[in-house]
């Protein structure tokens, strides 16, 4: 996870190691999960069926000021259920019944008696979406090319050499799970089942080596005298997104169909099909940040990171990191796939950190922050379809645990419909998960202006999430609506009206209101939501000028906690901004300064976005440098010792989590373009470290594509291309202009 190079097509993902004596390709398939009904026959998505009966008692204890007793009762009667915890030797836990994302298998290709290598080069080509390895041994040139194809649903690898007689290879398939290896008619098959829930799976590897001889023994294939070797991998499980058993897919037939469809296609054709598809997404955006020495391109990425950590400037490395985030999202989330999890789709552990699950108190949402603004809006489709599927189990949790209509999901979630609170408080209690997800459903419309999508897909998701909050909110002594009970994510104890709950409810209700203006046929419900929004307890400024995390003024100015949840309204929300709410923006800054610059990878990435929204580009860039601090730390670290980046540019929590990469990419986009406050702001947080540059293909809300050129820290010109004719407000520094954009016609904006 710190050295290998990632590839993926949404469903399949792999890490390519690039060894000389042996190539190692560790791969995953998105649906291979332990947990669920197969492991726990009485599995009910973690819900306590009578949890709602205790909610009034918890609220009454809170009203009486008996917070400890309220927390004890909530923990005992409303927490989610699981079968227990098993801790492995590396310190990670397996949560029985809940399960975890599993590694699938490994391809190992050993080269027999090839000699010592020289002129070695391993690269991940972001423009092509491929991994290349080249070297020379005994005068023979070797090349490998590996990629994951979305159109053909495969991983493909080609090994070639310049030997007159060819080379000898030993090919094996291995898995950490119980499995059998079979060989028949050019196909190596690994068939297995998970230990705990019995989920069946199969990997099928087609092997083509023209002119070579093949023999199978000891579960491995010997290929003798091959000048060229092509491997084509398909993998699938019996997982099916249908409750309650989540099984039923004919995975063997699926693999057969995939491989039969490409059987007559040579490697070059498969590569061309992959590149056409991949480039259609990746090439929508271009970012150039001037100021890096041209000689740096001759250094390895690790060498550049070491130089960068010592304090040297390297804007081109930062631009590379930006595009790498887009590459990873393309690789981990495609239409028709499951959404990316904590590690995207890359995992090599039986007990991965936090189950490599779907964490909905920020992490999975952060993974999708750059999608719309960097021209990859359709990559949100897996997340939107997933939350649509969560509505059914989420209704059950809303009813059984909260006694509410609508749907809800809490912190931890698996693909078996675990929408209950987690089994530990405060981290496990987060009924705001559905409200936060609903923001993504709305933002996809805000950027695309697809009214059919809004009516048929986004509105039902948002409406049901709002139905929960309309019921869950309580009236306090001042006549304000507050959440009760309420926990600020993973920080502090039980409370009423914690800031993030209030801000999430406001964001959901505000987006509902915006949707009502478009759809205009849900008036009664729209009026109900508008009234509730007007009654919400709003953000508060505390005794030391901070934006309060809780309704009570009890924030600790010395706390350096990684979660800064009270700033949701600043980013990714829009309740707080510099123009409309300057006092609240100043208070947010006070809180942000107090929390400091430390934290895990995703926490640092979130702070980049906060400072960008506060238009402090230099501070945002300082945090970016902190995020790109080279590290070799693998174990979980918080605070100042956390965060950093590995030499393969994966961001460390540690360990690796995809949210750090995507949050960093989103933060860089936010430095160059903002559109959350009804204004298209050009270069709102441009740091002095980026005096000259160019960006093409950024997206603003309202369906506007934006290209920008700047010199000496000043705008040269911006090219705007709108989907819809209308008036748009443009801000550059303190200059605010209103321009008319005609759909489909570029508009050049200059000061």
C-alpha cells in the first residue's frame, strides 16, 4: 500500500508491485465482503428493534441535565448490535457479524533464471491509465504493461522480451482464503469461499503465450520459451444487492461471459479500448502549475517527495497529486459499480483498518468531493445508486431505533444494509449520515442541471431523509428546533443540538428548498421544510470567539482533535461564507486556528478546503505541503504524527485511506474556483506559491465549465462555457461582475 501502483476499473482493482524476479499483482473485487446473514443467521442490519422505546427516556434525562445517565441508556439500548470483536496481531479489529472488505487473490509471475537486472523503470502513466515496467537482464529487454479496462471488465497484463528463444515464466494464483486451483484449456481458475459467511468467489485468468509450451503442476503453470505472454483476468463473487441474504449472482457464468467477449481481441485492441474510455474522462481536465525545475522530471517520485519534504518548491508535483486524485476516483468508482470504500477498492488485509467499510460521518463523502468540480460527475452515480438502495434498510433503522419515518444511516455501513448506529458511542451514533449523503444527491443536480435526474432519483432520497429530520428534531425552551440526543462526530459526549447536526439539517432543508424551486409540485412538503428550517437553532459564537461545536459554550481552545465537525457549514456546506455571514466566517477561522494543522490525512485535507473557503490560499497551501509530507508510517497515528503521503502518492491516515487523496484534490480545486455562494469566484484562494499557471475543465454549479490562465498571481483570462443561457455573477478578488452567457458559446472574461 505504500510502494505498489494502483489500477482499477470500478469493479476490479489491483496493486502492481513491479518486482524483477517475480511480478506480484494483488487484486480485489468490490463485492468480496465478510459479514451479514451468512455469518450471523439472526442478522438484522444491527438494529435493536425496541431501541425507539428508550429514545423519550434519553431525551428526558438530557432535559434534566443528567448527561452521563442519558449516554449510558443510549449506549445500552440504542447502539447497534454485532457479535463481538477479534483483534489481530497488527492491532486491527474484526467486527464479527458486521464484517470487512476482503482481499481477493494474488497473481504471481516468476521469471526463471533471467539474471541480474539493470536500467529498471516502473511507472504509472496517468495520461494513459497504465502501469509500465521495463528493464534489461543479460542483454534481454523486458517490458510489462498492466491496466484495468472498464469497457471490457478485465485486468490485462502483457509480458514481453527480446530473447531469441523467449523466456520461461511460472504463473500462480493464490488467495488468503480457502480455495482450489484448476487449469483447463488456457484458463487458470481460482475458486473459493470466505471462512465466516461462506461467500463464494472465482477468479479466471486466461493465458495466451504464442509459440510457447505450457504445463501445469503443483497449482502453477509453467510457460516455456515465451517471447510474449498475455494475461486476462476476470473475477466475481456471488454477492447480489438484494436483502436479506445478498447472494444469488452466478459468478462463474459472469466470468465466462466476460472472458468469452474478449477472447478474439489481442492485447493492443484491449489497450486501445481501455485508453479511449479512460481518456474520455481523464482528459476533461488539465492543470499546469509553473515553477518546477525541468530536471526534476528525471527524479523518481520518492526522490521528489524527499526534496519536497526538505522545503523545496515543486508545483508540478502538486499538480501531479491533483491529477492522481482524479485517476484514483476514475479507477475506484464507475457507473454500475459499488461506491468506493475507505480504501477505494484496494485492500490486502483480512482485518483492514475500520473494516475498509463505508464510513458516513465524513470519509466516503470526502472521497466524492472532487467528482463534480473536476469534470467527473458521472462517477458519483455509484454513490447515488448505493444511497438509493440504503433507503430500504435505512427506513427500518429509522423506525426501530428512532421511531421515525424516513431513512437514516449512521457512521459504519457495510454492503449488507447495516444502517444502525455503531456499537460504541460517541463514534457510532450519527443519524446525520443520510442528510450528508443527500447533499451529494443535490450537488449532482446543481452541477448538471438534469431535471429528470432531480425528479426521479435525487428528490426521493432527499425527501425521505428530510422526513426523518422533521420528526427527529425537538423544540427547546427558546422555541428552536434541535437534535436530541446529539453527538459531535467522534469528539465529546452526548448533548442536545450539536452544531454539525444542526448544520446538516439546515443544509438538507436548504437543498430541499432549492429543489422545490425547480420541481414546483411538492408545495405542502416544501412549506413544511421551509418552516422547520426557519426554526432551526443556528450557529453560535462562543466566549473565545470560536464557532461553537455544541449548543453549550464548552469548546476547549486547547483541543487538537482531528474532527472539526462544527465547520461543516463552511465546507462542504454553504451556510457560512465570507460575503453573507462574515462574523460566522471569522468565528470558524478562530476554531480552525485553535485546532491546529495536525491530524490524519483526511483531516488535513478537510482543513485545506476550510482555508480555501476562507480565501487564505497561502494557509491552504501550507496544509497541502503538510499533506504531501513523505512518510513510511503504517500503524494508526493521530495528531501531529498522523497524515503524510507514501512514495506511491497514496495518502496515509495512516494507514492508507482514499479520502485523503480525494479531499486534497478537492481542496486544490477549491483554491482555483468556487461557486457555492451563488457567485463563480475565479482564483479565490490562489497561493503565492502558484504565481503562474493554467487550468482547463473545472466545473462550476449551474452547469458552467471554466478554464483559467493566470500570470504573476493575477488573472489573465477565463473562458466560460455554460449549458444554459442566463446571467451569471463572476468574482475576481473584490471585483464583482454580471455577465450573460449563451448556452454552448464560449465567453472570454478579462478584467
